C-alpha cells in the first residue's frame, strides 16, 4: 500500500536542486504526483505531493530530511484520502484579480472567502511594472471551491464591492480544470 507525503523545501536557489530532490524520490521508488515550484526572492521553494510504498516511507523521509544539513528547510507530512476528499462536491471557480499594487489586497479577498466558508485550493500572486508608466501592478489567480449550498450572489456581490473599494478588476468564472 502507498502512503502520500506532502513535502515542502525552501532554500538558496541553485542549478540542480529539482534534480536532486526528484532523484531521492526515485531512489525510494516514489512518485511525484503533484508539485509547485518557484524561485522567490533568490530562494527556491518546492511543494510536492509524493506517493511511496509503506515500507519505504521512513527511508525516503530520512533522505529528504538530510537536505536540511545543506542549508535547506524541509518539512514532510503524511496525508490521506480523508483530507484529500474533504471538499468533494463543492463548486470550483477561478478568481482573477488585477490592479495597481497596494497593501491589503490578498487579505481583503481571502478574509471574505474565509467568512463565507470558501476554500482556497490554489493561489498565485505576482507584481510587475506597467509597460508605459512603470506603475507596479498586482495580479492574483486563484482556484477556490464553494460550498454547494452557497449561491454566487452571497459572495460574488461582496467580492465586487471589494474590487470597487480597492480599485481592482476582479473576474470570477467557473473552473473546469
């Protein structure tokens, strides 16, 4: 039987770190099922869902934890089907936000989502300079899941109010994967 592990790794960026981690997983007959990786401020961050057989879990966890001695921070947690299926039947939406960057955008939006019991499944934020003016622009793309008994009007209208108050463009659309 296989176990699923969620692993995070953060540390100084350098060529070959993804190769090193994927090699450790492979050496223990593990499989990287899902991952998110990014270079953020000179650091490299990895978030992985790895499956591995019961009899190899401890050895793989030990091998991955040895990366801590190389200046990285590794955290490993076993997960299971009960938590993976927690939001089965909820309705997925994509939420896209753009506008001039300023403090509080993410907090304002996620606070509303939490109040309405809406779960954030995935979120990517970024800033960039506008081509003509150089103004710093903010963008956010999120996948959220909404309880089936919550109507769009119960949360979408409030999201539009936040957009108006913060001078943002917000687009909400059904997410089909």
